[in-house]
C-alpha cells in the first residue's frame, strides 16, 4: 500500500474492526508486578503491541531541595520512549510530547496517592516505552499505578486508563495506530479511579457531537473497569496465601546470586552447573 | 477468611472498629495499601506487604553513621530523612559506616526521628529485609527471635527499620532463615515451618 492511498473502510458496514475486535473490546492486556529488583515497586505491561516498564522509587528526600513541598509529597513522573519503540528512530532526549505526558501522568497519579502523608518527600515514577502502537500514555498510566501499589504506597484507588474515540464512522474503544490515522479519527485518552468513577485524565483530539460524547464516556468507563480487574489480578498474583515454602526462597537466592552452592537443593545445583558449561 | 487486598478495595459496608491502613469514604471502609485483611474480624484493618519504614516512637532501630559533623553524627535509619545524634550522647567517637543501635524517642510532623540511648555495635553482620515484615521476625512475645537465636547460636538485634544485626554463631544459616521468613511473611503457621527449616539444616550438616 502506497503512502497516499487511504484505507476506505466503514465500520458501520463491516461490523468488525480492522484487527477483528468488537467495537467495545480492548486489545489483549497483561500485567506483571514486581519485575525490577532494585526498584521499590515495578510493573511490566503488554497491551496489544505496546510494551511498557514502570518503576517507582520512594518516598525519598526531595532533591533539588527547592522542589520539596512541606505539606505533601511531590510525584515526579517521567515518560520516556526508547529510540527503537517507533518505526522511525526517535531521538532519545525528552521532547515536547514526552514532557507533556510526564506532566499529565504525574497529575493523574497525584490524585490517587495519599501524598499528604509524606511531607517534604518525592515519589519517583519512571515509565519507559519499549514498543508502541497508539495508546502508550494510557498503557503507561495503568502500569505506573500498579507499580505504585506494588511499592506499598498508600492510595485511594488504582488508576485505570484506556483510549476511546471514533474511527471509520463508528465509536470504538482502545484505538490502534491504523484507527488513529483514520480520516475521521477522534482520540481520547481517559483515566478514572474505578471506585468513585472520578476522571483524572482526559485529553481530546478531533470532533464529536454531544450525543456521541455522552455515549463514549459511558463505554470508556466500562472499559476502564475491565482494565482494573486485570490490574487487581496482577497485584494479587504476586502473593499467594497458604503454607510457607522453601521453593520461593530458592528462587530468590538464585536471583540474588548469594552463595548458591550451599543454599539451593541438589537438583538446582545440577541445573546451575549445566548452565555454567 | 484472610485475603489479599489492593489499594482502594472495599473492606466493609458496615461500621467497624478502624485498624491500620484503612480509610473511610461515604461511610464505607476501604483498604489504603496492598496487604492482607481478615474479613471475619470485628475490626477493619490491613497488614501491609510492602512499604518503606516510617519511624514511630519507641521503635528500636539499627542505624548506620552516614556523616560526621562538628556537633554530632548523621545517622541513616532507612527512612526518608537522616537522624542526628549529638557527640555528647555517645562516649567514644564514631566513624562513617559504624553501626548504632538506638531507640526512637520522638517523631515530628515531618517524620524526622529523634534518637536516644545510642549504643555502638561491634563486629557482626547486617541483613536487610522489607521493613513492614520485621514483626514476623520477632513473633508473638519475641517467640521467633528466641527461635532464631537458639537455632543459629548467635546474638541478634532486630531493628524495626528492616535491619537485622547478628554476631557469632552460624551467620550463613541465619541469612537463609531470615530470607525464608521474609519471603513467607504473609503465610500462616510460620514458627513451625521455621522449626522444620532448622531441623533440615542440622541434618544437612
């Protein structure tokens, strides 16, 4: 397909989206909590083609000191895209878009965290996009809130986000790149606190009628709640109740590489030797 | 039944006695952190699974001397802010990297801890654990601590800030057991499993 040739699709006729999804269906989403050992809390997220790492450090002393607020903690969010995360190489430094997204992410998370509990401190939230295909800011926000909860931060609620909008003459949820480039595309990232349905992030690009808008927000909130269930499962999966086991410890010791010869069982030792060979 | 709750999860719609790590919104009780909650108990509370150390009065902490200034020492107690011990409070001079056992005598609104009765720790080793899990290392009335000291034959101090200091005895075994307790801190019947752990270790040697 040449560059100027436009895709002529009408979702009203096809009843199905370009990648086969229903109109209110999100792309396959999976989250894993606690993937970065050096961070206080972390998460890895795959949402369609988007792949995102989030790490949380803190609360810690706010530096430089003039950024500290004596009444509450400051959330320093940083959104970065890897240079290989987009088809054409991205220059690695933060650009205008990165700075804007960092700002809105931090403000959305600030609403969820009990920041007044930690005066004069900062909470560092770092999200790195390693692969992207539309909707990376909502993916980052979803991952960051899981990472915050994983760090044991006191929070009002998790933040669940999704993209909503219009493409090819139909209202859709979680747009991908092809839909975002549609001639009549409207793209709205939305993030809510699922319990109170309070909206913490809302940006819009395109034109909608009021009727369409009302319907979209409703479907958006429903989609966010689906995302919330997956976030919840990711956090619960990290800890499983039951009897204590040594297996966990063996795994952990293997990770930290402390005195492996003595600590791990004979079987594990054999495996280690094999790997060494 | 005990279950794992996430921040913002609904704990109870009824009125209950409020324990730690919960908040009330429109008459309903919600969890504040990732942790474990027992919904059969008559108070709503959550035991956290992760988190930083927040100093509280009467806590025993193991601190590290981070810097030396004219009037005293800056002590790192694994919290957001550094604590201070004046030179007049200690008998001998301390160096950067020395270990100090101390009690938190006061905490101000900025969560800065004031330390009292500093005691220098000589030799030994420090194992770091997640601060919120130290209560399991101590156990009810210090039962777990007793077990640890007996099993490894060493002298142990447990700081609430997530630092375990030990001297003499079988330190390698102690490190293993502490890691075992930390990893399984949210599971039931831990004292018995730790006893089994020691029995196995004795057989292994």
